[in-house]
């Protein structure tokens, strides 16, 4: 259904070589030229500068590329979503998700998924990453989504979406005017962290170890079992906290929390699917594919 001429144009615009485009699309080189000429005639504008075998985009070609990529993306989305309507999935799916994912990432995904597959019954178990992995080993869940950096032997992991941990403060408190701290300064500052077994804490420990610091060097005044508890706590106490930027999104937008950079330290991580080896049902696969598709469109 999509306009094949646009597909040819986008390939040619990226390759800047009609021979490579013909190989990529499995059509002849004359067919590539024909489709490009038809597009140029329809717009009444040259799309490529031709100098011997060298190609470059004209200003019109650059503009068309922006629109063509968006149009082809919309075609792909349309085809995917129409295919979902023909896939009459049913059954039960037990998901385990670590706390940050269960609270901030997965609910809108589940809401959209059941719009397409109303006959799928989903249950969600929430805990820290270690608890989700234990539930997977015990066959209590079909699919896990975790945030920890470590990997358990006997389980299969597949990265799905990026996240970042950030140092945050009450924007109306003692640290409201602080924009950056060194690790030495952070060691002397009251800080609130997640509990042991949390994927968030594991990532923090690894990031600190990479610059030769250990958790016992810090003034940890509290360890709490949920990010919501941490956010509430630091809005009432002059302390800092390290949490997921996804979890802090609302408070950062409304201005109640602010990010403080840690000099020379970044805490990137992936949310990852976790399954038992060799145990992927059609329902599992479709749900994972659904999430990946949503993430790619963010």
C-alpha cells in the first residue's frame, strides 16, 4: 500500500548511489532511476544533484527526505497496528516487574496492550529486581522486566529501553541552588537510597565503584523500599536522593525536584526482559514485541 517511489527515494537519499539502492531493494538500477525521475516530474523539482557518478541531495531533496521518512514510518505503524487486529490472542500472562518499572513504565503499556487483546488476562507482580528473578526461577511468572545491571546464570536477558539514574533534591530546600557536586562533596551530604536487592542500588554501586568509591563512604541516612517513599522523604528533609529519571519525570516537570549533576559520573542502565531459557510462548513474544515497538516510537 505504501508509495514505493518514496521507499526508493529514501534508500537513494541515504546511499547516494543508485547501484547500492538497487541492491538494497532488489530491483534493477534502471528501475531506481525511473522511480526517482517520476518523483521529480511529479514535484517539478530536481531531487538530486548529478555530477558524473556522484550524487547529492538538492534543497528540495533534503526537504522531501524529512517528509518521506515520516510517511514511511506512519505506513509501518499502520501495517503493524492493523496486523494486531488480526491476531486473536487469548490466554494469561504473568509478568514480574521491578519497582520502578512496575510503577512508572509498564502501566501505560498494559493499558494499550489490552485495547488490542482484550481476551488476554494479565497479572503483575512487583518487587525489586532480585525478587523478580527469584519469581522467574520459581515459575511464578512468565516474563520479568528488571532494572539491575547484574545477570543471573540460567536466565536470559534482552535489553529493551534506556534509563538513567540522577541525583535529585528538593527544589525549595537547602540544595536548591546547587547544580553540581563532586564525589567528595557527595560523601559528606545526607543521601537517601533504595534498599539492598534493588536494581537501582546495584547500578549506583557499580557507577561509584568505577570511580573508586564505595557505599560505606557515604552519609546514607535512609534506605527505603520504593521510589515514591524516597521522593516524599526528600521533599520534607534536607537530603539528596538518587532515583530513575523516569520516576522523577512528574516532579521535574512541576518543579518540586531538581537534578544535581555528579561531576564525572553517569549512571546509565537498561530495563531488560528476563525469561527462562527455551520458554517463550507466542503470547510472551507478542508482548515483548509490543513493548519494543512502543519504545522505538518514543
